[in-house]
């Protein structure tokens, strides 16, 4: 798939570029010195003509590329030309091509890495300013001074007129006693819910007043009321719940990959649908040290001021909200995100080497910011990386790697293919069976099916002696091909796909060598398909940059890349 994309992208550039280049420099073009009078390349020696898409194609006279059909570009003395070395790791471009695809570069720099992390959470109240008010002694609610939820109260404001015989008796004892006994009674009254100020005022309390007041312990909003006038309550029974909404907590979950960024004091912008168009700003004040394994996350808290507007708090309790955390890492080596290409298993960038050449660099990436990405390896500060036009350069590099190193047939012959003897009907049937068994092995690898691979590999191995008996010794010219296949067909049961592909590669080389000869010498095998994968370098230890295989069906199914990239490759003519 990547190769197909590379071909399309490269053609999209190469057609107009080659047309411009040839129309500009070709002697018969309308802009040549002979017709326009402009001193284009006047006095410069013409070295050769070269294919812009396939740099290894050169000629001493005008013509077209033998691979793609594009007109060859003239290269004059002093021009860099198109360097085909490096297997595609170095891509040369003419000034015309650079202008057409609008190549732009920027320097890799050491600088802070900034990122905005979008999160979602709930706006809750400050848990340290939340109180549940209960009855300290049994008694009856004589009167409610606050009788609805949502009421705003201040600290020390009366909430309930409460009649409790036990509390009334202790108050009377306090008024009649003195010294240490009075101090002990005052301590008991504190335990019954009276405040120090209420106890000090008891001597002035009227003797016929039978109730005591229960006061608000904090200022805030009444969020729950569980008693009514005339209700008798037991000790510990809930009366009111009060929350201070002057400061709110926006709480969200930070996931494992975000934790390296998050720290105390970071600024967070918050918006809620209940207040459209409004943005609130707070700071991270707490990161929960208890990591939750099920969600791989932990809670983070942001404190927000919540003023009173038009008689009520601006932010309501338990609202949904979105947040934008402004993250920043210490200074690290960075490049713009547009400089990094990740269309395959590797992250790569292209560095301007000067004189119109661009080298391919494999990168090891770190953290990703909004506009920049951290480069842990592969670049140095000051390297000029391509930020625009790099996809087209990568397409050209892919083409170079695909076609620059054709694979030679591993089998040796004693003469040209045309001198090989014609096969008998029995021999042709045997070879067709060989290819059918091998195709099942190829299909199993393309589907990443290890069990199927082992099953078909055993069948192929067991069938080889009977197949070879029809050839070996019959004609010495066939022996090298069949011996190579026999040597490579001793499959062992593979424990994993990596080992399976490593074993398959040796067999496939021998099989492709035979198939290439048969396609040219026997019409019965003219429809055999040979494909080449340009990305096998890391498929198994010691793997080559490219590898080939044969198929009986026309639809490409890559045994080296498997299901992740089954359509990676090109057909070999």
C-alpha cells in the first residue's frame, strides 16, 4: 500500500517536473537557446541525460526512461545530477523540482515543548468546606430558621430552635455552678453542640426559654435538609448539609501517557455548557497518588474561584466541563510535526544536505506537542529538516529503493534459459504441484497463520522427493534449480512467525529463480506472478532490504509483512 501511494505521489510530481525540465533544457523545446534567445545553460558542457525518477538510468543522448517512460533530463557540467547511491536514502532534486513541489525546510532546535491536553471532568465543591450537621443529643425541632435547600447561610447563623431536656438541664447547671464544676459543665455543653459564644451568653438567657439554637458551622449553601418543624430526632441523626461554593474543584482523569507532562501549578482553562462563551482559569493543586489500574488513570484537581453573580454562585454544583491543560516540557530537541513521516513502521524525516540533495533519517521520537515533536535520536540541533514536500521526496526515495537493487536469481545454470530442455507432461505436472503446495505456505504467512504454515510446510517437505524424482538425473541442466529447492525445503516446525518467515525466505529465493526461467520458456507458466517487497529489512534477523515471492493468484498477498501490509510490494515483470 505504501509503495502504491509512493508511486502515485512520485508520478504526480515527476510528470510536471520532467515536462518542465525537458521543455526548459531540451534542444527542441520552445525555451531552448536556439528558439528563445535566452542564455539557458549557454556555454556549459552537457554531460549526459538522466531519469529523474530512476537515477541509475543514464544515456548519452535524449530519450525516455526505460522503466517509467519519462523523458530523460539533461545534466550539465556543474549540476549535481541525480545520485542513485544510498538505496534511496539520499534523494537528489533539481532546482526546478524543488520549486515545483515547494520544498521548505526549518532547523531542528532545542526549545520548550508545548502541548494542550483536552480533558473532561466534573465541577465539584471543595471537600474541605463541606459539612453535615447532626443532632448531638435527642430532642425536638421546635422551629426552622432555614427551611429550604439552596439557601445561602453565613457562619454562626441560627438554623434550628431545638428543644432537648438533656441540653436544657446542662444549661441550668452551668448557670448555678462556679469554679471547676462550671468549667466541667461548659466542656459538656461544647460536646452537646453549643459554641463557646453560646456558652458565655448562658447567664443572660431567660429562665423560661426552653429551646437552644443550632448554628451554621460554616458559611455556604444548604444542599440538603432532612428535618421539619415538630420532628423528634435521635442523637447522630442528620439535620442539614452545607457546602461552601466560593471555591470549586474541577476534577478530571489523567491517563498514564499524560502523566509525564502533568505537574502542580499548571494553568488550566475550563468551559462548561451551562455558561456558554465563558472561560474560567485555574491551577492544578493536587494529583491523586492512587493510580487506578482498571482505567490506567488518576484524578487531578484544579481550584476555581466561584463568585456570586445576581444573587447566586456563577458555577453550579456537579456541572460537566471541558478543560484545556497547558503543558510544557523542559527544553528538548524538537522539529515541527509536519517534518515527521510515519506511513510505515518507522518515523523518518528528510534533511537538506545542500546542493539539492536530501537524506533520509530514521528517528526515535519522544513526547508530542501541539506543533512540535521531541526527537530522542536521529537528528542534531541545526539540521535543516523538510517540512513541506517531504511526502513527495519520500515517494521518490521509495521508488529508488524499489528499483535500484534488482534481486539476482540465486540458482546457477550451465547455460542460458533458452538452452534448457522442454519439460515432459509428467514433469510439468510435478512442477505445478510444487507451486500449488508452495502457494499454500505463502498464503498462510500472508494471513499470519502460524498453524497453517506449519501444516502446509510439512506437506511440501514430504512431497519433495516424489516431485524431484521426475527431474533429477533426467537432464543435468535442470539439476541446479531443483537441488536449490530441495535444499531449501527442509522446513522445521516454526515456533513463531519470525522464524517461519526466515525459513520461507530461503525457499522462496530458489522457487522464484525456477519460476522466472519457466515464465520465459514454458507457456504453461506464463501467468505465474512474481512480486517484490521493498521493506523486508527488519522482518527477521539478517533479512535483505527486498525479497520476492511467487503467487498463483493475481491479487498481491505479502507473506513477509502479513496482515498489517498485505498489499505492500510491486509485481516483477
